[in-house]
C-alpha cells in the first residue's frame, strides 16, 4: 500500500477582494451544484472531510460549499463526544453517517479525530490510536472501491491566526459560544498536536486517498481554494479561476415525441424521471 501522497495546494486567490470573492464564490457554487446533480443522476456518493486545528475555518468553509446545494442531498456531519460504544467501534460510528446514493456528506472533523485531537488531549488509549493508524487507509480504500468518492482536506493555520480568531470569537456576542476552555488547553499542546498531524500525513495518505493541505490563514482564499480543488477533480478540470465567466451546460431530452432543448442538467434529470415513470406505469 503506497502511502505519503500529500497534496499541498497553492492558491490562485491571494489577496482577493471581497467583490471578486463574491463573484468567484458564485461561479464555484454553480459548478458544485452541477457536480451534485451528476451524483444524483448517477447514484454516486461523496464524502468530504475537513480537518484542522480549532478556529481553522472548517465550519465556515463547509457553509460556503453547501449554501446553494440541494439540501435534501447534502448533509453536514459534526459529531460530539462519543459514547463508550462509539469510541470502541470507531469506524462504525462514522459509517452510519456516510452518504446515501446521490448524496454528499461534509464532515466537520471526522474519524481522523482519533489521529489528531484525541491522542493530543489523552481522550483515547495508545492501543486504540495504533489500531486506527494501522487500519484507517485499508478501511477507506474498501469504501472507495465500493464507489465512495472521498476528499480529505486539512486546513492549516498558524498560532497567530488561531489566537486572533479566538479573540474575535470572545469579543463577538454572536460567536463567543464557539470558544471553550478546552480550546485553550488544546492550544497549549500545539507542538504535540503538530507531531500527531505529521504522523497522520505520513501514514494515512495514499494515491487514491490523499490529504489535501490548504493554507487557511486567510479564510476567503481557503474557501475558494477548497472549492476549486473539488470542482477540478470531479467537475470541470479545465475550470479557470477569476475569469468572471459562468459557463452554461445545455442538455436535451425527447419526451412524448417532443424534443426539449437548452435544458440545465437538473431540468433534464427531472424530465428523464417523468419519462421513466411513465414507462413504468405503462
């Protein structure tokens, strides 16, 4: 099993203005919606993992991914403290939340808590940690071979950025609840977390299940860069950032002897479902 396939992404969005950010975000969200429509059409399944330190921007990045997707076919998974049974049967805990046919699941932290925050904070035994590290890639590969599309993002921030974001959370009456004393305790273990992170990259990244590392010190750049990576991987590989152009896709279908043209993929899928339903009822 070949390992250590890690992708560090250089952003094309350095210094992007708010105006251009909004334009590019819309363009990428259109592409993400098209990808979702194809998954629905083909019955495929996709899981997108976001890992990183506290205040790395995992939740806010996921929010931009999903805000214009079809909500019935997209799900955000952010699990709390595991029960003893969940801690013991770790992989099963997350398999219960894997996407169904035609759906995307976004994991705000994931099974990789067992490789990062749990050993850092002493929440799991060394035996459970070693078992996870030994078996996680095999587990992922088995799911990938059964059709799961898996993307693993790691949002990387430095100590100064984390401290600034902690301060912003505490000073804002709408976000102070995001901060806990446990965040400070984890910050004190920054070096230990880094060591576990490097072990994770070294032992849990492969050609078909690589880690994709994105600098997240600037949130706008990180959000767009993550969306761009997924769009180029499962949508349009030729997507050009920052052109401001929206590329339309037109489809056609014949229904009841009439040819419908200039359809979006979503419109075509709906009409195809109607046509197939009529065939079944006849």
